[in-house]
C-alpha cells in the first residue's frame, strides 16, 4: 500500500544530514551506491520518483566521471538548486578524502612493517579479482552484440600490444561509435534498464509530472554564466599552483574528461601519467592505492587522492621536513581537479536534460567508448595480475622471478566469491587482508 500524498520537501539541513551520512556509508562501488540511493531516495524518503531518478541516472551514465556522485549532485541540484547540488557532491566524497589521507600517511610510514606488508600482500590478489570482475560486470551490460565485442577486443589489443595511449583509444572508439550509429543505429542504442522501472512507491517530492523548478530550466544565459564561473574557478586554482601541484591540476583535469566507464576505465590513464610520465609513484604503489581505495566509502576514483598524496610526498614539494603537508596538498589538488568537471556537467547540462527528457542525443559515440572501456579494464586486470603473481618481474624479463602461486590462488578464490556467490567486495577484501595478516606471522 502506497501513501496517497507526497511527503514534505526536505529542508537543506535534512538534505545535508543525508548526504553526509551517504558519504560515510557509500561502499560497494557505483552499482552499490546507485542502489543505495534508489532505496533511500525513491523507495523510502520519496524525494524523487522512479522515472525522474532513472532519467537523471541515464544522463549521468553518459557522462565522463563517477556516475554515482554525479547522480547525487543532480538530485541535490533538483531539490535545492546549485548550492544543493554542490553540497551533495562534496559530502559524497569528503569523508573518503579524509580517510584516504590517513591511510596514505599510514601506508608511507608503516608500509614496510611485516604485518602491514602481509595485509597488502593479501589484498593485492583480491584487487586483481575485483578489476577482472568489474570487466565482466560492465561487459555483460555493455557488449550487447558482436560489433561492441569487437570494440572491446580492439581496445585491448591497442593498449596491451601496441601501447597506444588511453585518450587515443577513447577518441577512436567515439569516432567509430558515431559512424556505426549512423549505419546501424540499433547496434548502438543505449539500454534503459538501471533498476526496477515501473514500480510504484507513492507520490514523490519530485514526481513524474512535477514542473521543472525555476533554477533547473534551461536558458542560454544561465548556461554561459555557469560555464564562465567554473572556468574562472579552474583558472584561479591553477594560477595558485606551481611545479608538481600545477602538473597534478592539469593532469587530473584531463583525467576527469576521460573517465567514460567509471573509475576502472580511467585507472590505466592515471597509471600512464602518474607512474610512467611524472613518476609520482611506482606501479606496485598504484596497486596498493587501489586496494586502499576499495576499502573506503565513496567513489573508487578517490584513488586519485592516494596518487596525489604519494606524489606530493615523493616529490617533497614543501621540502623533506614537511612530507605530510605535501601529501595532503597533493591529495587535495588531485581530488579538486578530478571532481570539478563533474559539477560543471550537472549544473550546465542538467537544465538541457530536464528540457529534453527522454530525448538524449549523441549516445552512439558513448556506447562505442563504453565497449572499448571493457577491453581497457581487462588490460588493467592483466597488468595487476602480472605485478602480483610475478612480483620480481621486469619489462625486460616479464616472467622473471618466482611465480606466487599462493597469490594466484587467492585471486581465483576471490573472483569465484564475487562472481558465483555474489560476495560483498568489502567482505572479500577483509578476508584476503586477514589471510595476508596471518601469513605474515608464518614467514
């Protein structure tokens, strides 16, 4: 039995409390976070209807960047205007940023302690399984026909065998998707199933036929004005930075525009830039950072905070006696420039989406990109597996050193737990960490 009257519109303070709570409990990756918001905001609180929720989600799924935080920003913006959207988005990732700063400090300070090293040894195989499972999960939704399977295979070959940069793969996939969408539009049609559409939970604050609020109505003046504000904020922030921090600002801005397919898709690009080009951290530290990112609430792309922290401390940007301050500055810069474009996409693009509900265009290029992303993620899983199973290997001797059969066994068991038994990611990581902790006392 559903209620016949819509609930009262939430106050800003009530919304603040909810978004802050979400920031501390948003485990489970984007799928879990989206499901969590649906249960709370659509089913329980009824702040937004099923149809409007899915409409916002479909738009966010087409954007570069973390779709869950963009969805929270969109709903906060619909409820309380631009400041409401900014509040929802910032509170979504702020707890994770603070937690990761603490974990990054502990990692650099105590990472060589046997017990800590043992925990990380146990988590690394779990990361291999998690990334491979992510490829399977995204591929099962995105690769709907043989053409899109071909996109994924071509992307894997391009990045793994030909060492082509991630941005070029994204551009090629977008171009091929646009061309394919004209020739065979049915093959590049965006699916709509992001939940149980059609379920009724009762009237909502923002219901199916609720008029678009004034702040969400499209106007060229508002769009240009909002864009100008964001460009000014970005420019002012860049002007305040220099050296390594300025490099981070530019790099993570670029990364923010290339995160089609979520965090797992952009990680190869972050690896290429952070490890190979700038030398902010090593490949093994990147794997450890992803392992830490999996254990914290918030979007997985928050691993950029770890990259920024380690990069700031490694480069000693404030001198050898201020490593913690350098790390905090690096983490803050990486996070700020990674998420700033997400707010731009919602506050500028949202009014156009509300004005053209059900009529989103230009989806074929993004469908091509999403398919290519699957191949890129498989490449990432292969890379992590190589470093985990052959820890002493090098590019000159790719299978040098001993094969870590125990790590491979843990990875296989973790994948089976995720795929076959639908185990929670945190439970898998926790079990692997405990196993590694126990092994540390045997060595």
